[in-house]
C-alpha cells in the first residue's frame, strides 16, 4: 500500500506559499532515523510503502509577517462579516465540513501521523477520530454562542440596562508540540475558529505533516482565506517571531515549561494574553485496598484498573485517552511493601515486559519511538543510586530508531532528578508509602500540577485524596481518559488557562460589557448650565 504526500508549502491567506528564504526541514522517521523519502525514495514499513516528499517548509520572521497580515485582514474583511462578526452558526458549517473531511481521510492521515511522529498506527487512527470529534464539538459550541449573546446582567438600578457580548479576541497564535501533532493543534484551532478568531498555527518541527494536511482540508472546504494560516518551521525562527508579533492578540501554547516561560518573557511588555499547557510530573497513587487478584472489568476491577492505568499512563505513547501520559505521569506511589507494594510491582513488571515495542505499523504495536533524551535520564537515575526494575535501555530487537524500553525505576529518593524532572518518555519511578497523608505529600511534592490519579476501593478516601491533589485534572480509578467536553489544563508550572469544553472556547473570547441608560431623567455628575 502506498501513501503519497504531495509537496506542501506554507499555508497563508488560503494559498500555498513557498517560504521567503526557501528553507526546508527534512522529515525524519523516528522509527528508522532516516530522512523520509530522501535516502531511498521509498520506505518499506510492514508492507506499507511510503512516498513522502522528504521535507517541510521552514518559515522565518519574513513569512510570519505575511501570515499575521493575512490573519488580520481575514478578521476584519467585509467589516468582519466574512468571519469574525458573523454568527457562530455560520462558522459552525466550516467546522463540520472540516470534521467530515478528516473522517473521509482518516486512514491516510493516521498513517502519515504514525510515520511522522512514531506513534502506533492504531493510536494515530484513534487520534483522527478525536480530531474530527473535536471539530464537531466546537461546531456545536459555535452555534450555542449565538443564543448566549446579549446575556443580561442584573443591576441594582432600573434606570440602567446591561448585557454582555462575547467577541473573538482577534488574531491568535497557536503553538503546539510533537506528541499529538494534529490533535493538539485541533484543541486550539477548533475553539479559536468557533469563537471567530483568525489564527496562525505553528506546529512542532518534529511532526508537522498532518497539520499541513489540515491546511489542504481547509482549502478544500473553502474556509475564507486567512482565517487559518499554517506556518511550519523551527521554534526560534518561526515560533518566536510569531509569539512576539505586535499584531498577534493572544498566544495559546502547548509544550515544555522552558519554552512556555521563554514565550511569556518575550511578550511581557506587550501585556499579551497567553494560555499555557506545559510539562508535568503527574502521580498515580495506589492504595492497599485494591484487589490484586481481580482482573478484567475496568471500573470495578481495581487490580485491572491499577495495572491498566499505570501502563496507559506511562507507557502507551500519548493516545486518545492518555495525554498526561508519557513521562508526565512519571511517578507512582504504592502503599507500603507489607501491604501490596512488592506484589503489585512484580505484576507491573510482568505487564511491562509484555508491551509490544515496534515499528508503529506492526500489528499490535503499543509503543513506538520517542523524540526525547530519555536514556540520559535513566543513566542519571542509575548513577544517583536508583534501581532499574524493568527496561532501562534500547530494546535489543530494534537497532535503529529512537526506541526506549518501557522502564520502571525503584529505590528513588525525592531529591533525585528522575523524581523531580519531567521525563517525556516511557519511564516510571516508584515509591512506597504507608499512610494516606504520606501519599498525598509525595504526590504533591512537585513544581508541576497537571494530572493525578488515585486507585482505591474506598470512595471516601478517593474523595479526600482528590481534594488534596494539587493538580488541574484528577482521575479516580482510571487514568488518562480525555473527553473534549471536559476542561484540560494544569496548575503551578504545568501552566494556566483551560482547553477543551466551554472553557476552551472562552480562551478565545473577550467579554464586552454594554450598559445603556434608559430613563428620561437627567443623570450625571455635572450640572446642566441651565440649572446653574
Ligand atoms: P517544546 O517546548 O520543545 O516545543 C513546543 C512548540 O514550541 C514547538 O512548536 C516548538 O517549535 C515551539 N518553540 C520552541 N521554542 C520556541 C520559542 N522560543 N518561541 C516560540 N515557540 C517555540 O515541546 P515539545 O518537545 O514539542 O513537546 C513536549 C512538551 O510538551 C513536554 O514538556 C510535554 O509535557 C508538553 N505537553 C504538555 C501537554 C499538556 O496538556 N499540558 C500536552 C502535550 C505536551
């Protein structure tokens, strides 16, 4: 089966445009470390032959200038009637058309995502369903926005009437990471367009292929020119000038805490609104009351949930329901050895050893290659005295590609790097605890605060621990489910602002107060000259 990818350019003002400086970035296949399409011009991956162009366009500040201008024009074209000030129902039609095209091209897009980002094909296909679902969801919310306009505000004086208009913020810059390339972009593009903003998307240079296909989808559905512009390129060359452009009215960023902080520093003087979805180090806490012998049903089977949750959370490449996953969910606390910890860990290791790590196109693949310096973290953990219970190396059967075995590390102290820093890879470090208070202390012992999970048979305990977790998302007896209806985001150094749900739409709206004087009686501070 052949997958073809046409040569793409930057998508600006509804058209493909070559970067001004004509620079391009090679597409590296993380499963082979080869430049896709260049070395062999065709690449065999489990019977799939891929004929990719081999590179993506690399935008620079010159292209950013043109794209921001295009977005600005699209925002105000025809006094906004072509997009920003038209009804939500009008914009919803485009969002639904995009969703339908994504669904139509799901199989091809899934394959491109798997080749480009290294995620298992099954998971990439799952992502495409989520992408289409997210566009559909924000089409609904765009329609709902119309009936929410002019919502009255009750005032203490009946000589005044007040209402609220929700208006798009303007031109927004959307900067996204490599781990869920098209899905992370969609979490921003769909609500931004639903709100009536016009946007410039800058996906990760490590995985931009499907975002460029989103551009083609927008062209096919006739999205008004300039409403969505897509600039691929390096963070420093394309992302930085975009974020700091004076005509960009808001930045929505997902990526590492270090980059988020750099972006905030660069725009501080412009007092520009930003929303930040950053790194994490999210705990799963497993209590002794789980029944280790029960496996099977998901919700009531605590052993199953515990194993599945932890494995999902850490080892599955970020997939539809597991986003905090992949190293962000990098710490694990289990109740003390004399109760369940040692047996739990034995079983966890057995499950880990069964995870299929392979070419993302191989049947049953559950873990693909990763773009991170994971092995360095593992080496440091060893040198600091931690014990590698499982994994810890490159898989023996794969001598090419950025693969790392799913790894479990014990004998960890709270001062070790592996406990403190985000490892954005399949690495789990484990500590035991003996009391609930101690578990909570361990769980909150981090600068991050994205997700946290509790696994226990005791409902009241789950409630207590949920409240005590310092995190933006808490999962109880599960880990990683992600629904586009529910808010997503962190606290502390995991960021601020919320994506998804109605909160995601609010991210791109400003609230305008309109207050009208309705009485015939004179009102004011200064006296009329006729009365003086
Ligand atoms: P990254 O910070 O390296 O890059 C993210 C994006 O920022 C890329 O598009 C990159 O080109 C761009 N960028 C880099 N430098 C820039 C600059 N100076 N100015 C503007 N843009 C710049 O992150 P990554 O490696 O792609 O992704 C992994 C990180 O993302 C992890 O830390 C992970 O925890 C985080 N993440 C968080 C969430 C969440 O929901 N909070 C979800 C997914 C990933």
